[in-house]
C-alpha cells in the first residue's frame, strides 16, 4: 500500500509542477511566482521549506532517545523561525529581489559579492541535500522491507531525478505547492497519531511522560537536561551552543529566506510568517507527543537498536500507537504518515535545489552579462538545477551508510557562522563595507570547515561518522561556540581594515537606502529598478 501511495504522490506532484510552472519566459514568475500566493499559502510553504525530513526524523529521534534535550532542540527550531519573523523577514524582502545575493548586493554591488554569496549558499545547502537524499533510500528500505544496497542506491538516483524535475519545471510556484501539500499532510497525519498516543494514556500527558521516563533506561534524568550531551566535557555549554546554532542557522538558510521574496508587501511577509510560526509550533507539539509516546510504548532500547540516531522513532511510534489489533482505517493512517514523510523528503530537496540553482543562475551567470535575456536566464536556472542535483545524488550514494548527523550540523553551523552575521551586518550596520562582508562569508565558512572535522560527531564515538577513528580535538557537538563569534568578528575586523573613508562611503550609501530596507516599497516599480541599478 505504501509503494502504491508513493507512486501516486510522485505522479500527482510532478503533474502539478507541470501545470503550475511558468508559462512563459518571465523571471518574476519563475523566481517568485509573481508573489501570487496568499499569506496563508505562503506561510505554509515557508513552514514546509523550514521543516525538512531531517527535522521530522532527526528531531523525533532526539526526543525519543534524550527526552528533555529533544524538546529543547524542537523549541529552538520554532524560536529560529520567530527570530526570522521579527528581525530579518521584512528587511530581507525589501532589500532582495530573487536571491540572498540580491539582498547583500543592495549596498555593495559587484560580482565578487554575488559569487561568494552563491558559493556559501551551495556550501550550506549541499550537506542538507545529501542527508535528505541518503535518508530516502534508508526510509524506503525500512518501510518497504528490503535491505539491498543496490535497491537503496536506485531509490536515491530515481527520487533525486524527480526532485531535480520539481525545481526545474515548477520553479517557485510549483515547489511552493508541493511544500503546502507536504505540511498539510505532515501536520494532519501527525496530529491524528498524537491524539491516538494520548488516548492510549487516558488523555493524561503526565502519565505519558512518566511512562516514557520509566522506559528510557535513565529514569528521571530523561525529564531533565543532560542526557544528549552526557559524554561531553562541558554538557551545559555544549547544549547551549547547539541550540544557539539551530536558532541562528535555521533562520538564515537560503532555501528558507528565498521565500521572503514571494510576498508582495511587508504586511504580507508578516502575515505569512505568522502562519509559518504557528505551523512550526504545532509541529513541535506533535513531535513531542509522538517522540515521548514512542519511548513509552516500545522503549528507548528498541528505538536505539533500530537506528542509533533514532531516525525511525517517528514511524515506530506511529505504528505502536495503533496497538496490536490494526484496523483498515489505521493501516490507511499509517500509510498516510509514511507518505507524508516521503513527500517531505521530495519537497525539502526540491526547495534546496531551487535555491542553489537560482543563486547560480542569477548571481553568477546573469551578473556576468549586463543585458541577459530573461529566456536565457531561465534556461540557465533550469540547467543549474541539473548541475547542482546530479553531484548531490552521486555524493548521497557514497555517504548513505554513514552517520549523517555531522552533515546536518555542518549546514546549521554555516548558516549561523557565515550567513547570519553577513545578513545582520548588511541589513543593519551603516558602516559595514564590502571587505567586511567578504571576510564574514569566507572567514565564517572556512572556520566551520576547519573546526567541524574535530567535533565528536565526526569521530571519537560509536555513533560518529567515523566510529573506528579518533581525531576529536574539539570537544563539542557543534562548532558554534567558536565559529559564531568568529563570524561576527571577521565582519567587524574586515570593516575596520577597510579604513574610515570606506566606512563613511558605506554609511552614506546606507542612509540612501535605509528607508527602503527598513520600511519597504511597492515591488517592481520603476523607482525601485533605478535604485537597484545605482
């Protein structure tokens, strides 16, 4: 039944992409869908982009295995979107047009800024794409009951090709429709499973938590912080920096921020973000109930045996909620749950491929030619989707049997250490210079790439990517405790090195566009286009 449902969903979503994709050679339609989505639909699409398969499976696993620490992680994801809503959403929409490169080049135009922004975009999203693609083969193997490596690799290749097609054919509007379908199915099916979980415990959340603690193997510690980071040399600091990395990094990942440009006005951005935050908060509540319910019903040891990272906890908990006697309706519900996760995998990677392809086409190729036709740029964007997707598929087949947690962490660390400082400084610091921007993006990225191999996620533990090696010299789970301050410091130092004259020039330029960035204006007006070219 799951295989039939997967095939039907793949066929329907591809057909919808063809039907809703751009009719002509119009960049605004391909990149933003003309801003035609209502605030509710745009908000659901933002939430769909934000809640990836790594969030569904990974967060559920951490809650099931680590209890309180998992809830703190889930709340950090919701707080991250609230940070985007209150601090960056409106200025990003006002400063940018299609990509993050547009927002950064508003004050500091030039190919160097755009190319660097594109490279950082790909560097931040490629690890997440690998996680989703590699997880596709593992998920289908778990659901459909096969274990052959060749079949898992075939699933990765086939579904990867489907995801590239979504991005290349559907553009922003087509992928938004898939994201909306995904989030509705995910929240709807998850809410029903959560209700069944609570029903098993006579609608008493306290009994659910108490039973989960008893079944966790660690007793009351399951309901307090410290289980996830028990092996760290400084558990409290490790936990705080991990959550800070999620809060800053998740809000600034390019496939999420690109959705800000699809709103027609600042008011629509606010309303869209309200829907997105509400959806993510509901997701956190659902994941908390299902994660604790999985531990309470089947035990922490069974979940860890099925997957040391707990990625199957969501599915195991959903299955356990039905009890021993499974009706036809419950079978259909479980099929809906698995289909929602399958669609989550498809939609997440499609959104990331689209963000990378848009940046590659618009910031690198289109910026090289002063007057490139819209038809040619759209063709380049579609070819760029292929250029990004094919290497991602090949790399995913190589890493599918290793621990994927370091790749997820790498993406969030790059978002928190390079992209977040660059966006905050460029949108709000008057004296921020081009040198400061480049130092922020390049310095923050290089710092993360240098420190990440030394963390305990890569080596030095049984659940690391290289369990039989030990080159763990940085005793933390993320690089955030070091690289986030470094990212901001690089931006400040680069601006200081630029000299007072460059800083004053940037201050005057910022004064000229400050009202535009902070207050906004009507999209697509001739005045805006003239200011952009200046």
